């Protein structure tokens, strides 16, 4: 038995499903998790000595690639000063200022430890600020696992085919209205019916949790218009897209001015750190200034902040070449996979923006959750296993994104495409 299998057996004995987050289980793609020993640059190495070109990058945070020397140095220096104090540190202010310099709509920023915490806190703040209870989210979007947001959610729920989530009180779930992504008419009907009761609309400006789905040109402007018209807050969930699509993320890329913005993943550089922020008058309702309570023992943790600052300062150093290189690699990967899959006779559709992409095993177009769900997940599973066996690590789910990192070279992409060509040939035979 290989070591991964042995470790997985041991893990299942004391951890539910042997994993600490369901999407890592690999069951949906007919595999088992590989236990990772280390990462470096564009690759990860499992406990059996196998190496993989990593297109998951820890689900987005590792934009610099694994074990970037500047991140290691920053973390080492920080932790030598102490891991956590439960008191403010200068780094937190530096990080908040750096974030605000690229996200001017985030006039005040609160640091937390996960994207879930950022989303949960922003929803509570929106409800407290507006005095309203209803929220709107879009089918297939995922904003973490807070109760109000596990309605028609993507990511792991889509992967595991979970329509909803037991344990979320029906009365609470009923306050979460859902609408198809990219469907302006449906959203207009919701606002026509009960706009005055809606505290917030929360959206992934580029969806990443039903696979990658870019916004239709009229979609985000419609959210901005309707929320302004009805006094509802516009919450932009940039946990994936923040500092991924550029230094100002989707907000800069698409010219958005949300009332509240969520960030995560990249801003922690691989350590647990996320943030939410927005208009001063809204954020001022947060304790200790205001009466909306939100807190966290490790919020703004100095070691995580050091990793985040090192990551963002690297991205700031040569943004056009770093983001340009990642985008070109993502474009080459997506167009290459699409032509190879099509040439092999498989239904395929590719969505790509910046350094994030998804190859869907459906003829497409994939523009919302329903069209994403038409994908042949068994084909995706065969593709995933073939690529794994050839040393390429993809998200173990059709409903996630492939991320290129700054540590990735064009040759890496050609290696992935060679593996894909061999995989598709194998799939044709079976
Ligand atoms: P976390 O609580 O996992 O840090 O963030 C939740 C979250 C919020 N918003 C968006 C847009 C997100 O994508 C996420 C988390 N993303 C998933 C993968 N797409 C995390 C992977 C996992 O659940 O293990």
C-alpha cells in the first residue's frame, strides 16, 4: 500500500471523511486524496515522492507559487517575534492600507481568518445597517459555509450533489432568496416583489464555484442599479478574484463600487487571513464603534499578515509582467485543453478570465449554474484521474477553477497539455 493510502486510512479513523474540507476528498472524481509532503514553485510533492504540476494552488491563495522565498522569510521573521498577541500590531494597519490603496471602496477594512467569516460578518453588518432581514445570492455561487449562505451553493455542495444543508433552520434559509447567475430579469422580479425587505445582494463578480463563469455585461451593473434604487447593500465576494484578476481584482477590472467587499485566499499568502470592508458609514456600525458585533481571537494574526504583505508586495512589484504571464499561461491552457478535448470527440466548453479557468465537459455555453450542471462529471473524473496519473494536479471537482501561479512557466503549460493529450487518447479507448 502506498503511504498516501495508509495515511488516508489513518485520517479517516479520526477526521470525518479523512479530510478537513470536503472538496479535498476526491471521491466525486473517483479518486482518493494524495497526502502532500511539500510544495515548491509550480509543483507539489506527495508522501510517495510523486510530483504534480499544481493547478489548484490551495484553491487560489498560492498565487506566488509554493514556498516563495520572500513569503518564507516574512513568516520566519514574524513568528520569531511571537505568533499572536490578541492586541493590535502595526502590520495589520499596513495590510489594511495596502488593501485600501487597490480597493478604494473599502474605506474601512476589518481583518478576519477565513472567507466564511468575512461573508458571515458582512451579511450580519448589512442586516444591522439596513434593519432588513432578506438577502439575495445567486445559484451556484459559494460564499463559505455560514448558515444563511448554504442555499443553492456551489463549490463542495455542487461537487457532492448536496441540494441544501441540514442544520440550517428553515426560517433562516427562507430569508435567503436565490436567483440564476447572469439573469437580470429574475433579479428585477425579486426586487419588484420585495426590494424594500432586502438587506444585501451578495455575488461573486466572476463566479469560481460552479466552475469559472464570467458575468454577462449587463449583470453586475443591474445589481448596482437595483441595490442603489432599493437601499440594499451590494456585497462583492472577491475571496477568489481579489488580487487574482489584478491588483484591484474584479472591482478594478469591471469598474465596480460595491458597498462591501470580501477578500481572502491571496491576501493571506497561504495562511488563514481574510477581510471585509466598505463604506465608512457602514463599517462604523461594527463594534467597538457601533453595535454590530463581530470578533476573532486570531483576527489580523501577525504571522498571517506577514505572509499576506509579502505576497501582495511581490504582486505590486511588477504587476503587468506577473499578471500578464499568468493570464497568457491560463489562456494557453484553456485553448489547448479545449482543442484537444474537441479533437478527441468529447463535448467541451472553456471559460477563462485572467489566471482562472475551467474546462467543462459539456458543449456549452456555460453561463450559469444550470448550464454548468449539464457537464458530464464522469468524464471530468476520468480526465482528472488521467491528469493526476501523469503528474498534473487539477481541482477534484468539475465545479471549481484551475489557477495558474506566478511560479508557472510556459513549459509547465505545455507539459500539462501533453498530459491532457495522452489522457484524452486513453479516455477515447475506454
Ligand atoms: P473560506 O472560508 O474557505 O476561506 O472561504 C469561503 C469562500 C468565500 N467566497 C468564495 C468566493 C470562495 O470561493 C470561498 C471558498 N472557496 C472554496 C473553493 N472554491 C474553498 C475550498 C474549500 O472549501 O476547501
